[in-house]
């Protein structure tokens, strides 16, 4: 079954063709991140306009790369939320138009279900049931997916998302957007024990809170900037950026690994999956793989290109949604910016 899948919830316009939820025939991604970088983050208006500019070409390219026509497509799937309203609407409108014009069943997909289902595309042995961690620019969730392909949320962030914390601190350090990959890179040359960060203790041990960590990081940076100004020196002489990036990242990873291990103990799952943009982080991948090895649990993590937003993950999620027996929607489908999993 070939699924034509759309993803446009943030600043990536992506259209993919996925066969049987496992095989990528095409996964075309056009990103406006470079343009957004000039503004220090995603400007929703600009993101929506960029989607409109490129979506038709991205659809054509995806079908061409897959060597498909619409006749070869069994179903159309689209990220209907959560995300930026204007951005989501572009993908939803395009998917609805194609489904209607070619009389194909249409399936709305939750963005986070898409992220975690990217794991089906990377490991032929990956299957339900599993416990997973989704860490992106907008979300941090611990989830399980059962044999009927139902999701259950075990824990979530109570404030900032994990990627958001990376991006905000990177911005305060003067690094370009998106900040996660920048901090990842700098931390290779840094001492992760140099700066100390607080750990949050929450009622539900599987929930996350990154705002205390973010405030502590901003306090370090602002103090260094203030003292440097008084002394007439550069603030980077007072705060070693490599060590700081490594320490900040290590604090985030410690929390993610600890909570993931607790989630595995609770669910007794034999499989753990990592997903979302932050899953591209080298140290996080290594740390979670080590924790899973220790607990004799299989660990899966998508290739880096499938960690950040892409259409293929939506095609994979749609296949498993269809297997679960969900009926297709119709052309009344809307975008749902705050859709919860
Ligand atoms: O999943 P995604 O592409 O978009 C959302 O759904 O939000 O995630 C984007 C987030 C950004 O916050 C970005 O900084 C972060 O993923 N990210 C990383 C890395 N690559 C992307 N964070 C840490 N290390 C990375 N290597
Ligand atoms: Zn995402």
C-alpha cells in the first residue's frame, strides 16, 4: 500500500511516498530554516508563506522520485496537528485537494505519532508494543504504543519542550537557529562537568520540567555578560562556551535517560524507541542506547534525517493507523494546532 504523506506543521514542507509503512519511495523536504535563522526562530507568517510557495513543486518531486502517479497511491495522509495553524493549513488543504480530486481515502495524522513511527522506517525488526521518548521543538513525551496501535502518554513536559530549551539557550549564547545541532556540535569539545545545573523533582516521576534548567543557564550567561561589561572584556572570556554547551546538554540528557529508564521499569517493555528533532543529538542517542543495553531492551532510533520533521514519518504512522481500523476522514478536515495525542 503506497501512502502519499504530507508534513507542514512548522518550517519544513515535506511530501513522501511510503510503501506498507516501512519503505520510503520518496521523502522530499524543503526547509525555510535558513530564512527563519535571520529572525532567531520560526516566524509563523513566514513559515506559512514559504509552504505555499513550494508545496506544489514538493508534491511533483515526491511523485517523480517514487516513480508514481496518483493511480499508484492508495491513501493520502497529512499532519493535521499540533503545530502552527497557518503552516498546518497548507498541508491539510493540499492533501484534501488531492484526495478529493483523485477519490483517495484521507487520514489526518498526529504529528507526534508521526515522529515515533519514523522508527518503523529504520529497523525492519521494530514493532509494537514499545515504550518511546519523543523530544522535539514543541514536545517532550514518554509514550507507549500497544498491540492495537493505541498510544498512551506516560509523561510530558509541564513547561518548555526539550528542543525549545536547546534553542533558547543557544540563542542566548549567540548561536544561530536551530540551536540544538549547534549545542550538540560544541559539546564535543567541552567538559560536561564544568557547570552545574539543577534537577527538577516532579510529582509524576515521568513528567519533565526544563524551565528551571533554562533559568539556571540564562542566569550563568547573563551574569557573565554583566561582569564582562564591568571589566571591559568579552563575556566568552568568563564563560567557556564549549564547556557550557556540554554541561547544559549533559543535564538535559541525564533527565531524559533517567525518566526513560523509569518508564521502561513501569511498562516492562522490551523495546524502546527515540524520536523527534532532539533525537538527532549524538550524545542522547548514545546515552539511551547504553541505558537500553544495561536493561537488555532493544533500542531503536531513526536516521538523523527522519528525526526532524519529514513526510515519511507521517506515511508510516498512517499505515499503522489504517491497520488499526480507523475510518478515513472527508473534506471537512481542518487543522488542529493544539491537538493532543
Ligand atoms: O521535530 P522537529 O524537527 O520539530 C518539531 O516538531 O518541533 O524538532 C526541532 C527541534 C529543534 O528544537 C532543534 O533545535 C532540535 O529539534 N534539534 C536538536 C538537534 N537537531 C535538532 N537538538 C539537539 N541536538 C541536535 N542534534
Ligand atoms: Zn516535529
